C-alpha cells in the first residue's frame, strides 16, 4: 500500500484482476477525478469554465449559488465567496463532503432530491442570488430565473448526452438516457422560453482517452449513473460484464487507448431588469 493508503497503480498490461482490485480499493471523494487524471484525459475545452466563474464570483455582483456542487471542489476553489452564497447537491454521499469543504467558507450547503427531477425546485427565496453557477448539473430554467435578481447572470457548462456512448456500446450496456436529451440547441431554446437573454452559446465536440482498464473501472465507479449495474464493482457486477471488460483489457494491454465521446457546451444567460 502507498502512503495515501491506495494500491499502487497497475501497469496497463498487468493482470485483469490487478486492475479490478485497484479500482475497488481506491476511494471516491466527491467527484474528484485526480486518482486517474493522468490515465483518463479529455480534450481541452476552448473555454475555461472556472476562469469565467471566478470572474463572476469576484465581480462584486453579490451572492452566488452553485448548483450540483459535488464535493464542493470547484466552488471552494473560487474563494473568497460573497456573503450569502450557497450550494446545492443531490448525491447524498457528497453532501457531508461539500459541507466540510464549503461551510468554513460561509456557504450554505443544501441537500436536494437525488432522483431525476427532484432537485430542480430550488429551496431559496426569489431574487436571492446575483450569479448562479452550474457545471454539469440538471436545471430548471424557470427556477434559476426565479432565484436570480434582475440583471443576474447564469453560467452553465453541460455534458451533451452523447457523452459516454462508446463505453456503453463496448460494454453492451444501454445508455441510461436519450442521447438527444441534452443539447446546446435545446438548452438555449428552454432558457429563452423561460425569459433569459442569451449572451454566449458555444459547443465543443471532444473526446476522452482511457489509458488502462483500472482508470475506466474507477471512472464508472465515480460516474455511477453511466452504467449503474457495474458501479459497485462487486464480483457480480464484474462477472456480468466480464467478457467485454476482458476484451477492453486486451486492447489496453496491447498499448492502445480507448477513446470515448466527451461533448460539452457552454451557455451564459441574463435575467432581464
């Protein structure tokens, strides 16, 4: 075991079982992907969401709301945060992680519903926030508009629902969402219909490269909704997908990466005065 209490990363050609053991043993903290950040690499985006968010947080506009904060990793990195700022999180294991990280920064962390649609009603008064941030969280445009003050800004970076489609295909697992469900065109139309003025709408057709089987398995452990049947990495889960997983392992062991789709889009919108 390493000093951090995590098994050493296996070589990509190490036995199948060594990759499974590493993925099982390596803990998940919020949505921190750093344990695989050199083995699961996405094409760089043509924008920097955190730079844009930091500019808004530091603009003096007023309180900021972060939707789907995860473990608070990104939002906490934007400190100091304006007084009255808040965050929501729907994945129960992340809530205490986010509170430990964000409450010392003066952020009110609220747990919202974890099922699809439950977290869309925001537990805040009308017009409370000057800025709403959203990186990869589902949102209801009318609710975001409601909690923003007049002239308030909403910035969202979203995962296009084609994301992950090649992994699911390789595993023989049905994508648990409609690949046409979340798109830039649809998001812009929904925000405009709710009453927003759209300032920025940008799309990025990117890819994600997995270097070895353990990075792919651990990614599916973190992003548990992509292939829910495998996320536990239990013996039963691995057994269910053993044939395609072993085929992928042979692909990696031969020195090849597995390339998946990772499309993203960015929208910046304003609530009219």
